[in-house]
């Protein structure tokens, strides 16, 4: 980890060092474009209370990031020694991120009740004959290097109970963004896109992955431009939509699977894309088509599962891509498409906030999953606790 990437103003009230019940959430998403760290205030008396106090993104060391991306796209470790080493390297980077966040906030480790660490996913196989999900980033190492109780392994218990292990944050989305008189959906445009359905009134909260988002866009961009991501979607905007390619991509059977469902780089990776190419496509046209794939798969999912959606609240890195936001709006006529920032929730750090919130739920002895979302056999207390 070598520093911050794109620090943005924090949404929320000014930080107060006397605030009770502070937690840290740490996550590196499917794109592995950085470690998101969030200092969050929670309130035990109000489970829905979760406010961001400071959020930052810290870069991976380039060599470590490249190895994690390769593993996430289906590559294999060379040995058990390499896997063990990567597990500790990721944990050390996560601990460094937490310590840097505390230093900037002027908060001591003793003031933080726990860290909720998602880790870095390198395999996610909840539909396999022997289901599993694997995240690197040893929680014991994080606890040791920060002096803060750490909760990790937050997906495994749900998978053990027959669930997808994802998405885990629809409960937080409902707490922060549901409206009693308006049917909404929350869209996280991370490496993979996932949606939370928030019907008006007392309807059940549902959520699932809809397909690829930044992971494929970033990988294709990096291959052809050397840049880790397509800044503001400018490269895609210069390309032309390839309707035939889009049709081939949307023919992927995964898109027709009913929820609950989740996915990752092991499903949507460059080799998957290349199998759909004819070989003469201009790289910018492919980028434009991948962007349209994200918009189309999200719109198709909403049309199939919640036709009464009136507002789509977007978070994750894709919210900063104006072309992607415009294409979502175009494919969802009658739906207001806007950033979660319009509702006081920082779109860059809601995922990290969610893992702080899940750590709070684990320490309180409350389930963190929603079985209707993940398909698990029932509510489960998530994660393993590593005391400070």
C-alpha cells in the first residue's frame, strides 16, 4: 500500500473525537483498485444508526495488486506457501490502512470497538458441489498490528448455511435509504454490480448480483491503455456500441438465473469476454459495449424483479462514470437515477461502512445476513472474532 487514491469529501456531520461506538470497516472489492477504509459511528440503542466519520482509499503495492487481480480472474497460486504469504501481505496492507485512517482522524486504537474486515476475494464458488468463498487478509494479523478487535470471515457462515454469502449489505441499504412511500433500489457499481430492492411500505427487502461492472471495464482498459481504470468513462465514450457483441455477451446463461445469486471475477473475466469476440473489434468499441452490458444487465434485472422502482440510488466507483449513469437512466425511463450522495450517504464508502456495521452486529450477537437475499437456511451471526 503506497498512499491514497481520489480522497473525496466525507458526507455526514463533522467529526467529534468524543463520539461513542466507533468502528472501522475495511474492504477491497472485486476490482482490487484499492483498500477502502471507513471510520463509522454506530449506536447500540439504534441498530439502523450508522454514520461515516472519515473515509479514505489506499492504494495497493503494484506487484501485490497484480497478483491479486490474476488470482481473482481464475489464476492459481503456485504453492501453499504463496497462498499463505499473500494472506498475510493482504492483512498487513489492511492494518496499515486502518492505522493511517486513525492517524488522519486523530483517533486512538483504544477508541475503536472493532474492525470489520472483508478482505480480498480471490474465489467465490457458492454454487459449486463443495461451496466455498475465499477472502485473503488474516484477521489475527490485523488485530495484532492495529491493537483493535477484528471481525473477519464475514461471508463464510452464510455459505455454510447454504447461502450465496452475498450480497451482505441490503440490510444496511434498507436502514439508510428505504422510504415508506417510494419504491427504491440501491445499485452498487463495484467490480460486480449488485442491487438491493426496497419496496415502499413493509415489503420484503431483496438483493442480488446483476452481473459485471468495473472489474471487466478496468481489466480491458488496463490491457489496452495501461491505465487501471477508464477515468470518467472517457475512453468508452469515444468508442461505438457493438450491438452484435452486446447480444453475445447478454446470452450468458448466468444472467437468466433467478435470485438468490452472486458472482465475481471467476465468472466475468477477460477470458470470458474474449470467447465472445470475433477478433477484429476496436478496443474502444469493446469498452463502450462492456459499459452498455453493465447498464443493460442492471436494467433487465430491475425490470424482471421490481417493475415499480421509482428511484435508483447508485454507489460504488461506477457512480463517477457519467456515461454509465446516463445509460442507466436511458434504459430505465421513469426511474430517477442518482448518487446515494443526494441522500447523505457517501457512494465511495458505503461498502466499507457496511463491514463496520456487520462487525457491530457480530459483537452484539445479532445476525448479519438476510436469508431472503442470500438463500441461507436462516439468520446467522457472521464472522470470526479476533480480540485485541
